[in-house]
């Protein structure tokens, strides 16, 4: 990871007016010293956080042995999205690109919407990593307590682990530690990231091999049915079982594209490679997890799978298998993996706040930096938002669906930008060009919408409320003179943003996820809802393509962004 991960200005490579690898001749440049391994490991390190520590259990409870299919499908859907950003990331090597790309093609209203959803998604990621670490740490102190809730529409009970009083105190301390390390020691930490990623990969590999060698009960894959919850369980697990959440760290290959020394080569390898590598690992882990379970544990059905000390499910299984040494490693990793990822996302959240402020989409004070180049006020805002998140989502299990839905929705604008940019900048060099015309971008957009839908109405209505809060804040900040949105381009953005958000909300309300009657109407079965979401995706895709900015407006936005990057580089050099 680059030195500017400490919170210095997100910037766009000024090379993008020619080729992504040629330095601009005017103005000093920040060092672009993140190599292929560094960028790949930034993505892999973000992917391997707390998700793998809980995902195998949660996915098994929802889908049974068919969870292996859920992991493969989830990885494929995320790969479609990653392929879109591989082209955009090499075409425009921007730091914080997920936020800035919509501005280039659709103007400020679209970029504010995408930026706000992105900020909500990343701002809630550090808290979930804290929750994951504290849940495992409950072995040593009462940081969390088990709480049974009924699974909607079934007689099964699901155990979630909510924070206790001392747990809240510990959570505050850990969130504060992320801020402190960002302020004082993130450069030192960044040098250790490659080592930490090797540690994570080694631990997962050891777990898979140890489980497979020590115990493998093949009957577990069919004794209670391969897919006891049917297709509904397979797809619910993708969105709310921690599967999509476990893949979302691929974004770092995009967010840091402006800092890599060879974006033409490194960005596609980092983005695509990280999903493929971790996808294989996660499927293998799920197979090993199911095979390692004692058959008696699933005697009452997969939905009721639980065991003593399941606040750390993988460590608990290691203990049951007599692998005490492995349990110790897993409890240690429960600090390393979430801590590494939480620290990265605290940094990324402050960077996005900074980028939005620089774009005029957020109050200007968020762009103020210390003499260390750290956006301290953005870090403080990140800290307090994290504390607020703990209140409505006091457990890892309750927060994972929200983060998955918000993050995927933040990615959903990428396919639309790619389609528009091919018409707006047809002659621009594309070091990585995605084949197939509109097919993959459209499939990626549909996949994004389906993941949001599978998260369920209980998650989606909260996400839409968060989006509405963002629009209210935009109005308040604009009236107060705190934001100055250049080229609002309301027609270009609202023409597809509003139908998209309204359509997803309506289909989710009428649908049957997580279960019929869970606050929704349950009027749409799986096939009908998938078809309607497909129609909505096509309509929104066409609207975005139809109402894109003109090539001249897009070129002007690109030029303005490049000029801003030159100024930032000169200030920071």
C-alpha cells in the first residue's frame, strides 16, 4: 500500500490524458511506487477480513451443503463487477475512483449519490471488523453475549452475538485505535501489510488442510439434503451469509489505481486476481468446514446448526477435532485479520470523505489535512459514525447484510459509467478492454441489483433510508453554503438514479426475501422477482446511456479532474 494511505489527497494520475503510464511533464508528482504484488495484496488483504471467520457457518445455516454453490456464484457475480472496474481503473487511474467515475459521465448529482452510498458502505466496514474481533475474543472476556432470534418464516432460531457493556467499551477503544494508528503509524503499518496478507493466506490454507486431513464426513453433504432451503437459501446466503461481504475488498485495486507504478498491468491483475484467488480458497474452506462437522451437529437440520462456544465457529470446530494449536492460531488471527481490514477501511473512509469534499460533494472542512497530510477531521467523523453504527447493528451477523447491500449498490454505477464512457470517449486508450460489448456491463448491473434484493427487505429499507438521509444532507449543506456542486447535471443523473432506487425498493418490498412476511409483501417468487429486476436493470441501463453527458462535457470534467490532481500533487510534493 502507498504512503498516501495515511490520508493524503486522493488524486487522478495526470497521465490519463495520454496513456496511463506516462507521467505528465508539468508539475511535481507523488511517487507511484505500488507494484504488482503490493496492489494485489492490498485487494487480497482487504478481502480476507472477518468474513472468512464466520461465512462458512452462516452460509451453511442458510443453504446447507449447497453453500459451496453460493460461494462459487457469489464469486462469479463479484467477478463480473470487478471486470468492469478493471477497464475503468486502467482507463482512468484515479485514487477513490469508485466515487469519481460517475462524475465524469453523469455530473455531480450522480457522483454525489454514488459517493454517499460508497461512504455509508465503507464507514460501516471498520465497525463490523471490530465486532468480528470482539466476538472471537469473547473466549477470554464477556465482550458479546449470544442472543437467539427466530428466522423469518421458519421455526428455526438463529444465534447472533450482541455487544455487552464491556464490549461497547472495547469497541470504542478499538475504533479509536484505528484513528490513532492512521494519524501516527499508518506508513509503518503499510510496510507490514504484505507480511500480514501472507499470514492470512497461510492460516486459511492450514485450516483447510487440517480440517480435511483430520476429519471428513462425506455423509454431511447429503444426509439432511444438499440444498435443504432450496434455491432461496442458496441466494440468501450470497447476500446475507457473509459471502458477498467476503469478496468486497477487491475494490482496493481500484481505489489505489492512481498510486501503482504500472496500472496497465497491475490493476487488472489485482482486481481480477484477488477475486479468483480468494474464490478458490473460500470454496475449499466451505467444503472443509462441512466435512469436518460431526454428523450429530446437523441432526436437527442445517438451520439449527450450532455448538458450544460458537462465538468463534472455526476455532470451536478445531477444538472439537482436538486441534488445540489450530484454535490458538485462529483466535490470534481473529485479531490480525479484522484488525488489518478495519484499519484499511478506516483509512479508505477518510479518503472518500476527503475526495467528496474536494469534489464539492461534502463540507469543505473534511478536506483539511494536518501537516502530516492526514485528513484528521475526516478520521474523527469516521470514528463517531462507527460508534453510531454499533447501536442499530450490535452484532456481526446483523451488520453484514447491510454492508454487502450498500457496497454492491455503490459498485452498481460502474457498469453504467463504462457503457456511457464508450460513447463519450471512444478513442481513449483502454489498456484493458472488456470484450462482449454491453453484455458483461449489463450482467454486472443486474447482478448488483439482485444481490441488493437478496439482502432482504429488512436490510434494504434501512439502506434506502440512509440514501434519503444523504439527499437531505445534500440539501442542508447546499442551503448552508457548505457544498458547492459544480455541474449538477440533475437531468443526466436523476434520469436513471431515481428510477433505479425506487424500482429496487418497490421490488424488494413486494418480494419474498429474506422470507415472505418479513415486513415485505411476499407477492413475488424467485423467478418473477429475478425477471422484474432484469427488466429494471435494462431500463435503467438504457436511461443512463441515453441521458449521459455529451462528449464535450465529459472531456471538460476529465480535464478539471486532471488539473485538480496537478494542484494537489504540487501541494503535496
